[in-house]
């Protein structure tokens, strides 16, 4: 064990610490986003709009894979960082082993289910007969290599829980560089089309996983992987999944929403509308990135200080994160509205698709500046072990608000109803997050005043 990582989190300069953890997380998240965006750019320019539509149909499956990795990674990270803060290193290493085991089992289950009848699942997700061949070619390869995407996502969060943001950042950069190079080789000179994009992604994710495992086995990591800790322990596993289920629910909800949106788009706008949504969805990944990475940087800070009963530092970090995330969203909003055509034009040269993409983007991102507060709020609940509140904020936007609005609004506004459903759900989710977050802040203040209050570790 190496105490350097603990010293990183035990820092009174909260603003500097948040920046130190968030910047590498930004690079890592930027790279994760590139996996999908680079594929879309190459496919859009060398295969065409139907290729983009195929990627859009398969995207919910990739979201499920990422959701599993986020569930075990974020859930494990919350438990690990709080245990490190409380000085309980043996249980932190057992939590690491349990997070890894659950990742392996769940990703294997998803792969088997997906490959059992690919065409059935693709049609269920909204693939028309013209989109189906493209979606099938991409999804089959992605499912075969599904484990590497899920495991890379989980290890990214688990390593960051120790306060080490450098390794996750470096591992994802390596994978992204490989992905871009292989995309260019497989799609352009080898003319492998959408299959080449999928193969490039799988190989790149494998390389990222290999790099992450090297950290645990060959570098001086704070925690180590031992075979004895891979055996599931019900108490630890329950805590990991209870906290991580919010991340999974958020991603699953996004996946289900994407499926439903694709089906509605086919009905009201055809394959072209699905292609436009595919592009807007990729841009959305970049737009949300600042809020997500600030949350990732915030998580170990809150977890460590909550476990160490330093509630004043936890509150200071929360305030800084909310302000920073909101400011970033305002900046991104301004950029998207000032230069929409060049941004959409990165993905396609089709003028009709560019026009529809710009029209959709301006409506979908109407209240983007609320997302920072919503994202950070959910991370706060996760980091302090508030599974119920975290789950509620994760599923509210897609299930409670977005899906009902998408079901109703297009009946009156046609295709516009689909695009406008997104900002409406953002406003409603922001209100719910505020209602749930106020009692949490009050609780932290009480614990800060009455220092005898017990920290919520949650693993016994």
C-alpha cells in the first residue's frame, strides 16, 4: 500500500483538489466520448446517413454496457473512497475485488442476451429494414467485445476512487489514439465500413483495459487486486450495487429513452430524423462532459471527507462543483448556439441532414445550462451513500418526465414535439433535484456543527 494517494485526498485546498481531480477526468471522459463520436464522423463521411442511423440504433446497447461499468465503478468507488477515508484498507480491497467480479458477470450476461437474437433486438430498438443491415454489422462485433468496454469504464472509476486521476486519463487517451488510427485504416483503405468502426472500438478498449490492470499489478497503487477478494461478499456487493444502481439506472433510462425516441422519430420523421438524432446525441455527450467530469472529481473528495467526518470540506467542495458545472454548461450552450452549422457539419456533408440537425439541436439544448446542477446533485447523493435520492434523480428525467412528454407532445406538434420534450424534462428534473438536495445540505451542516454524528460508511 502507498499512502501518497490518501495524502492527495487529505488536502485543505478544496478548489485546487477539485481541479486536480477534474482535469484528468475531463481528458478521460473526452476520450470515452471520442469512441462513439469518431466512429460517427468516419461512418457519416464514408458510409453515409444510413450508417449514422445504424450507429444511433445500436447506441442504447453501448449505453447499457457503459451503465454496467458505471454501476460497478461508481458504486465501488463510493464505497472504496469512504473506506479509505475511514482508514479501513482491507475492506476497501475487498470492495475492489467485488466490483471487478460483478463487472465480469454482468457484462457477460449482456453479451449473451444481445447475441441470442440480434435482429429481434434491433427491430425492437426501432431499426427499419433499410437501417437493419448497418445496425446488425456494428452491434454483432460490439457485443462480442462488450466486456472490454464495460471493464474499462469500471476500472476508470475504481482507480479514481484512490485519488489517482492520472492512470484513468492515460489509459483512455491510449485507447482513443488507437481507435482513431484503426478507424482510419479499417474504414478508408481497407473499406470495412461500419464493421471496421466496431472492430477498431473493441481493440482500443482492450488496450485500455490492459493498461488499467497494469496499474494494479505492476505499479504502486494504493489498493491491490487479490484473488481471495474476487469471491463475492453479500454485504459489500449489496452496498456497491445499491449506490451504483443510480448510475446504471441513469444509463438504462437513457438507453430506453433512446430506443423510444428512435421509434417515435421513425414514425414522425423517418430514417433521416434518426440520423439527425444520432448526431445530436453525440454532441450531447460532449455538452454534458464538463458536468460529468466535475462530478467525477467531486466524488472522491466528498466520499473521503464524509468518511473522515470533515463535513465542512465536503460542503465547500459541493458549492464549488455546482458553480463550476453550471458555468461550464452556460459556455457550452453559447458555443452550440453561435456555431451550430459547423458543429453538425463535422459529422456529415449532407446539406439536408445538416439543416435538420441544427434545427433539432437548438431545441434539444434549450435548457442545457440546468444540467450541471442536476448532474452534480446526483453525484452528491451517491458520494454520501444516499442511494434512494441518487436513484430518484437518475431516473426522474428519462422515466418520470421525458418519456411521458415524448409520448404525448408529438401527437400535437409532430416532430417538433420530440425535440421540445428534452428541454421540458430538463426544467422538471432541475426542480426535483433542488427539492431533494436542500435536506442533504442541511444534514451536512448539522453534522458539521455536531461533530459527534457518525459518518455513513455503509459496509460492515
